[in-house]
C-alpha cells in the first residue's frame, strides 16, 4: 500500500518526462484554461516562477472523487514553480499565490494528464484519458533554507567555518530517496573539505555548521543552495531538491579559530 501511494504521488505530479506521464498538450484540439478560485487569501510572500515552494494538496476528479493527496503520501510536497516539475496546470495556476493561501485549480485534461491519462507500472489506471481534474493547494511556505535533522548526536568537537571536515555521505534526490546519485563510498574513502571555503555546495557550508564529530545529520537542500537552475551534467536535473545523509567522522580545527 505504501509503495502504491508513493508511486501515485510521483506519477501524478512529477511530469518531468512528458511522454512517460501522458502530459501531452500539443494537440490542436486542446481547449480550456485553468480556472482559479482562491478559497483562502494568503498574507505571506507572493510566489512566481523560479521559487521553490512547500505545499499540501488534495486532487479530485470533477465528480468529487479523490485520487491523490499529500495526506496519503505522508509528507508535504516541494517543487520549483515554472520549472516543469509538475502539471502545466499547476505551473500556470499557482503564480501569484501568497504563503498561507488555499487555491482551487480546475484543470482541463490537456493541462493535466492529457489523452494518455495516468497508469501506474502495476497497470492500475489512476487518471483515465482526457480527464479534467481539480486540486485544492495550500501554500505552506517558500523553501529557502536547509532543513537539518541529527539522527545520531556525537559528542566530539563542533564544526565551525574554516575547519577541515572528514565526512562520510550519501546524496539522494529528495523525491526519490531510493536513488543514490553520489556517495563517498564511490570514491573508496572519506570526503575531506574546508567548511565555508566554497569547495562544496552552499547548502553544505550552511547545513554542517555546529555539527559535532560523531554526528550523523540529514539535510534537505533547496535548489538555489545546491545546483540551481542549471543542475549538474546528466546527474542532477535543474531545480533539484537534494537529500544528504552526512556523518562527521573527524575534523581539524582552524588554527585561527
């Protein structure tokens, strides 16, 4: 059940590959626009293209039957607006929304799952072809800082800017934590760098400060503190949110600290 829910969540919103998700909107017969209704006006910052946001949502068919929600998946959803990471109806319909707001999007099929609909790898049809859908989307926050959690707390020296850190790490995509894109074990040894020197992504320089030797810390890093709008080669797509698990094995204190 958990696997089905997780696959549904990814398949229904992450239209990164148009052919795979059925988000075909190039037909001359495509008609209709997104109908926007603000159920609650937000009072926070306004969002636009290129902003990474945190949302909760419920997806329904026009007859009111629910087919997807963040409550089912068990966690909030993060993505960058206008980056092609979600349905076209979302990228169009959420512009101008303010933090704290709740917006209903009534999305015609050509801006949702198109003529192919959405079928899971199990063969289950989640969204039939040519189906209009609607979403109630709550804009929780703008995702603009590193989120850290210490899953093991060490009792050694504490990392400060200028210290040389010796770490063991695993890097994964936030929305697919089963896929490892990088790890210190690939190189066969620990990774060594100077904290705050700019030799790593900014999210590391920010997120590893205050960490004690022996600690294992997870970090969720927004795109602008990672590889941004360009990504990195073929490994990390543009606007990727990254998830790292880092163990601080040892450190050498900065002589000037």
